[in-house]
C-alpha cells in the first residue's frame, strides 16, 4: 500500500496553531493552557528514558515548556524551578512542584509538560 498525500508538495504538511482555545477559558495574568505530550521512548504513561529526540530535550521529564515571550512577560527564566497550580474552583488543591521551566517555541499562552 503506497501512501498518497493530497498536498501540493506530495508530502504530509505539519502546521502549528497560532493559539489554542478552549471553551470557557478566560485569559488572565498567570493563566496558561496546559498541553501534555509524549516522546519517542514513552509507552502509555511509563517513561523509559530521558531523551526526547523529537524536541531535542535531554536529562529529565520534570519540565514545563513555555515560549520565551511569555517567560519574559511573567518575569521567569529558563531553568527556573516552578510549581504548577490549577485554578479550577472545586475545593481541591492540585499542584505539581519541582518542575524546571524550559524555553521552547509554543503558541503564546500555552505551556507543555510530559505528564497527563
């Protein structure tokens, strides 16, 4: 079976959105959209290695990716240790500490991490 890409290039074309929107999401200072990601050596929720060849990241999965412009606006620096806290008002305190902030080209207002 031969794959046929119905694009002008005859190949798959990957694009990234300029922004990620969620129903009911309201922008506010310090509020970001969290996306979770997988890597080449991750099976379901088990991580077998700390090398993400796709993104060129090495050494740890306890990181949060953020665009440099958002980092500068928030007064954050690459390599800084941060805590993520949800702002869902349901009476439960949800937070994840000890994450390393890593500059990465993402849409403004978006952060990314490896954990579901």
